[in-house]
């Protein structure tokens, strides 16, 4: 999608997103919080306290406040191709952020600028031909010990496919399997790439969610998470 297309969807995005995930029994805030909490766990396990974080493809800022709560001492940069979306990011932040609009090609940051780059369900909107180049740009901006944490839709999950098919914002989305996304990471120069599947149980089965910690190997979760350095 172009900047103009993203700008056009900004005002209706929340309603469209909520409608598309209705079958899960949860609202978009649940999914945004889940990703931020999981990212905090990843960084804690790695022994890293990030000082500089980039939310790549921040959109309307669904994850902004959640990331700020999980990483209260970090400076947060929201990066997106949509200037209108970034105004929403600033409004939803609980502390000042650095909102940066870019050209969709080159990240306007120096090498080794971030301890953590986070992205949530962004790459299925980006042409596949641009993935490896952009992943290389993200790798360039990471510190040597930094982590890149990506969440994406799992096309092998039928509820995920339904949610994407019924969301107008996702009409041009091209879902990517986890093994293919991991291959693109490696092609971009990432040498350590961890993979786990996430979000197995809808709200009606919420009591079973503690079991998800042991199901990351099972490729049936609604989404997957890649962690690279």
C-alpha cells in the first residue's frame, strides 16, 4: 500500500480492525498488549534493557502506549510512511515519542541506533520484492546486541485468514509463512533467527492460554514471532 492508501484508512482503521477480529472474542487492544508483553519477556530473557526502541510501521500507534508501559525508561521512535497515522501515534503515546515519516525505502537513522526494533503485522503490506532490502536496513540500525522482534499473521490458521479476508484495510495483504519470513531474515544478513507461533486460544478458551508457553513449536497459532540479531 502507498502512503496515500494508508492515509485514507487512518480514520476507519480501528473499527475495521475490531470487526475483523470479532470471532476471537477479543478487541485490538488485547492483541497490541499481548505483543508488547511478549516483547518485554524476550528482552528480559536476553538480558537486554533497551534504551532506544523503534516501532517499525507504527501505523495508528496501536502498540505505542503498551510498549511505553513495558519499557518505561526507553526512548521510542515511531516510524511509518503515513504522516496522518503518525499524528495518531503521538496522540496515543503516554510520553513524548519521536515520530518519523520515511520514504518506505531507506531508514533515516544512523547505524546501530536501536537496541530493539519491533514490528507488528506490517510486512504483509509491503511488496515481497522490498522485504530483504528493508530487513537489511533494520539490521543496519540495530546495535550489536540488539534484537529485532517481528509479529506476523500465520496464513496456516483459518481464523487468521478469515480476519484478513474480511478487513478492508487488508485487501491488498499478502500473507507470508513463517519459514519463508525466516528465510528472508537470513537473506538480509540475520544469522540468529528464533521462531515460535503464538495466540492459540480465543477468548472462550482463555483459561487454556497458560499452555501457550509450551506450544510455540506448533504452527497453528494465529500469529508467529521471529526474534533476530
